[in-house]
C-alpha cells in the first residue's frame, strides 16, 4: 500500500511539473540533447535499440506516447545502458519540466 501511494504521489508531481513546463522550449531541449540518438531515422542508435526492444512503431521515442513523465525524468537524470545521465548543469530542472511538457503535448496530439 505504501509503495502504491508513493508511486501515485510521484506520478502526480511529475504530471504537475510537466504541465508547468513550456512544450516549445521542451522541443528545443529534445532537439539539442536527445535527437542525435532518438531521431526518427533508421540509423539513430537509440531508435535502433528501441525498435528491436519495443517494435518498429515505438522505436522513435516521440512515437511512444505511453511513456510516463516520471519515467522520462528518471531516464534523463539516471541514464541506462548506453544512454548517459544528464546533470542539472546540462539539462536544468526547468528544461526537464519543459521536456516533459513537450512529451505530454505529443501524447495529447495523438489522442
């Protein structure tokens, strides 16, 4: 029960942060820091990996609108595998909020 409550609180905080950011600025953050690996291109390294793992329709990360804000924030700050972590001196907390708002706008546009 405690874990469920904590997960709910984290999701609410992340969703609130995502709404506080600016989606247009978030697209710029994505283009600067993420696009080289996560482009909608068959030779982008993260797209290759995610296509193999999740299927070709979800390989390009912007196509995967099921990603939760807290998961995106965690991956940005902690990295995984060949994805580096990004410190607050690289992607500020405000820029991260904007990146989350950008992903939320992609999700809303797909609905």
